[in-house]
């Protein structure tokens, strides 16, 4: 006999706060003891931290904002640096607004190319080796990301090429670079490349090349993984329609691979952003370098904690912004397509 | 095969009014996967407008055979000539054949990042270099022909299996192929969706006079539409004939066993 069963609301299974406490923190004497001890240790640590924060000398940050931002750049150029920074911040703001109202991506790319050209023109009288601070950190990261992405895609596509020469060359490059630490690549480029390049490449440029060469190998592996995550049937369908291997890659495989690659790619770029701090060992005055330079001044000799707390906060804020932006991108791309 | 027939097959595309030349010719085709001998001397001639159904147990080489016809797999011995073009390692030949031969897959293989219409109009735009407007107009006509014009701007993920397969058929037709290959087109479908796909295929065979090779277990479709049925086992064609012969009077014991299993379940 047919019978309709009405839908019921699910039962409420949330415990009361008191019941939760009892079950999770004070279940039995050992559990209660552990809870009390942990709470006491946390309280003691918090007390000391608050005490330090009240006594901390934030002047090392507040009085030197210019150095934190642009490093030891000659004072007559600082105004230009602020203009360029303002332009880029403006472009970032417009991008966020543009994404809200769903402007065509083409417009945004055009905007960025224009703004970057403008910023480059504003900064053109400044020698690259004179910039520092957050400005240099951002510059290293942006150039590193901007260059290693296309190079990595090329090498990654080469890694799955049917031509043995291209495949082997890509494989050698990837394995060679992944087999050495970033610091050694950085040192190698800052010491040995001058043998060939002479004075043609400044220290900052050599650091940029080192970051690109290093990160491209990892991007290539991510690209390979992304390509191989697209089912074989997609290539077969594309080839069966008469698309060439390159067309299939460009229109069918890479667009799908790209979405699978975003989390790993952003992770790689965040790690590149943080690795810019290693440039301090080849004598660049980026954020960490600025901190160390300030600590060398007598007045700030004892402000080590303040400087490193500030550095941690800056790196964290930017890394977190990148990872949350990528999560939004993933959600947006994930909608309605698969 | 006589010398005259071979010469005819090699003489280029059959002209209009050219009577009798096969559009697909397989001659003693062999293929191995590693040490596994999957095609063991397949010879076959298919004429324009013919609908050929290929049946047989799984692993018998049916799919591999039709995948060789548009070179998704390469054969290692023998000859395959499609529409007057011999399939060799020459990539120009392969591209030429692929744009004459449409293929429909068991798992649809629609492009999930493109809408139904984009799926259909991509190849004409990129391979035939048609302008977007023309490609989309033809794409819409084809979506209408497979009965789903209202789904043009929907992504494959939002379509049912049967709808996806119909879009896949439209996508293959967009290249205006002379030959359509179907690789178990209904095997991945829920039972209630099989008929809508078969109906589209019947229309294609009857109204458009398309040359079709269909690998399928749908014996009802075979009986109704096929001009010829091939039965394959262990990499060889063991039985071949018109549907009435095939269903009523099979000669090979393997065919008899297969039919008894598939028809009396």
C-alpha cells in the first residue's frame, strides 16, 4: 500500500555548554588536573607577553616607516616610490571592485599592464640595487611569480611532451633544481653568474633570476600534476575532433588543469614570497635586511623582539591574504562548471 | 583483395557518382598492447551510408578496432584506408582523417569547462577556422537536431547522462564528418536514458544516411538499424552478416553462446 511519509526536522543534538565542559575538560580527575595545569601555563605565558607588550619600544617600527617601506633608497627618489606604490594599491583596489561587478578579465589585465608600465616609468631613474625594504620584498616576489609561472608552464608542458629531447631536457632541469636548496641557488647566482655576466646584472637582478629559476622547477611539477589530473578521455575527444596536440593542450587540457593546480600553485607562490627573506644573505636590504640594519643602530640594539614580531606580522598578513584570495578564486571557479 | 581493388582504394577520394568504393578499408590489421595480441588480422570494407554494428564480449578488440580507424590507437601491421587516405605515421594524414571521422565515447568525454554550445562549436572554430558566428549557428542547429536547444548555455555537469551523450553526438557532427564511430555510446547510461540516445542515432542513420560503425550491446538497435553485424572474439571477426542472418542463423559457436546470453537474460 502506498503511503506518504512526511519529512521530519533532524533532532537537536547540541549539548549545553556545561555538559560540553564536563565531557571534554573535566571528565575524571586526570583530565581535570591536565586542564588546570594547561590553563595555568597559558595564563602565566600570557601575563609575561602582555607585560612585554606594555614595555615594548615600537619606535623602531614607528620612527623608521620610510626605511621599512623602501629601504636605503636615496631620499630624492622616495617620493617616486610612494607614487608607484600608490598606483599599484589603486590598481589592487580597482581589481577588487572590478571582480565584484564582474568586469571582463581582459579589462583587468589591461589595467594592470597599464599601471605596471606607469609604475615602471615613475621608478625608472632609481637603480634597482638601491631599493630595499618592503618595496624590494614585493618586487622580488612579483617578478619571481610573474616570471616563474610562464616558464613553469612551458617546462611542465615540455615534461609531458611526446618528443624525447624536450621531455628529457625538462626532466633534467626539474630534477637538478629540486635537488639543491634555494640558498645554494641564490648563492650560486650571486657568485658564479658574475663570471659570465660581469657587471651587466645587479645583485637584485641576480636574485630575481635565482628565484625564477628555482620556483619554475616546482611550478613545472605542479603543472605536470595538473595536466595528468585531467582524464585521458579529454585529450582523446579533442584529438578525435581534429584539434592538434597544442590546440588540445591550450583549449581543453590546461584550462581544466589550471583549476586543479591553484591550491598547490598558491602554496608555491606563498613560499616564494617568504623565501625572498633569504636574499638577506646575499646582502639585499629587503624586509629582513632592513630589520637587521636597524638593529645595528645603537638606539635600537635591544629591540630585537620588536623587530622580529613586526616581521612575523607583516609576512603573515601578506601570506594569509594570498591564501584567502586563492580560496575565493577556487570557490568562484568551482561554481557551475563540473 | 585484387590489385584493381587496392588501386581503387589508393586512388584518392571517391568522386560523386563514383560507385562501389569502400569508404573504410581494413586489410589484415594487427595490433599488440605490449605482448598482448589484441587485433589478429582484421579485414573489413565498409561502404558509404552503411550502418555496421560491432558486437562481442569485452576484451574482444571491438573498441580497439574502431579506435584504430581514427588513429586514437595505431595499428602495427596491415593497412587502414579511410576515405581514400591511408593511415600512417604521417600526421597530416591523421589530421585529415580525424576531421572526416566523428567519434562518440562511452564516457561522453564532454569538456566540463565549456557550455554545451561551446563544446559543439569549438572544433569548427579552431580546426575549420570558421568565424564564431557561423560556428555557433551550426552548433545551435545541431543541438536542436539532438533535441536540446534549450540547454545550449548549460555546462555538462548540469546535464543528465543521456543529455550529455546527445551533446557529444552534436559535437562530433559539428565537424561535418562523413563517418561516425560510436564506442559503446549507451553503456554508461541509466536504463531510462538509453532510448533517447538510440533515437538520435537512428535518425542519423535513416535521415542523414551517415556511414556509422557502432560498438554496442543494444541488440534491438542492431536488429532495427544495422545493415550488417560483425561479431568479434579474441581480436578477430568470427561472424559477419545481415541482422536476419545474424540473429536467426548464427554459425559460429561463440556467437551462439553470446546471443543466448544477451537475448535470454
